[in-house]
């Protein structure tokens, strides 16, 4: 299985963290409860506040996936907004160790936000009710060509035992 590069995982974390800050800083009287359709056999409607739910999910998933020491760094730096100097002084660590820990936290949480099931925090448009991505089945190796009158291209595939 292909694994994404660490820089991709950090970018996923930064996108989720940016949306977290936006949702956390929004005035609470502005957010609205919305009626959302919940898929499945029932297809029922539920009321929810997406921004508040996202903030809670972001914090709870972070707490679940990080160790106590990592969560302490995460809480000081990302949730409380302390700069690196204050964090290093408070946690009694040097600058290099602090930034290496921050990079590991970003990678770990980027992977967690992306691979969380059944509802991941990333991609953000799916979380907030936009487009829904369909799973690609590996047994269907068909490439569709665009244009009128073109047939599907079915390249020969060799099974790897």
C-alpha cells in the first residue's frame, strides 16, 4: 500500500488546523443549526451545528491519537497559541526537540484526520456537507476516456501472486 509523504500529512494537518481556528474564532451567535441528511438505509434528517461539531471532533481526535507528552505540546502550541519560546520554557526542552516534536505531531494527526473512519475530518468539503467521494474498487481497473464515441480502455493487467 502506498503511504503519503510526511509533507503531505503535515499539509493535511495545517488545512484542518486552519479550519479549526476559523470555526473556533467565529462568533457563536452567527453559527446556525442546519438540517442535514444522514445517509444509510434510514436516510433520516438531523439538526446539527457543523462548526461546533468540527471543533469538538478536532480536539477529541487529537487527544485520542496523541500520547500525554505529545498532547501537552499540542495543547500549548496549537490550542492555546503559545509561541515556540514560551513552549520550550514551559516544557523545559530545547528548540530543536520542540520543532521535531511539532513535526511528528502534525504528521501523526494529519494521518489520523485523513484515515479516520467512518467520518474523516479531511477532506474538509466532505465533512461540511459538500461533495462525497466514492471509494474506488481495486477490482475495476478501467480507465474512461473522455469524448464522444470512445470506448473504455481496458489495459492488460497481470496478477501478482
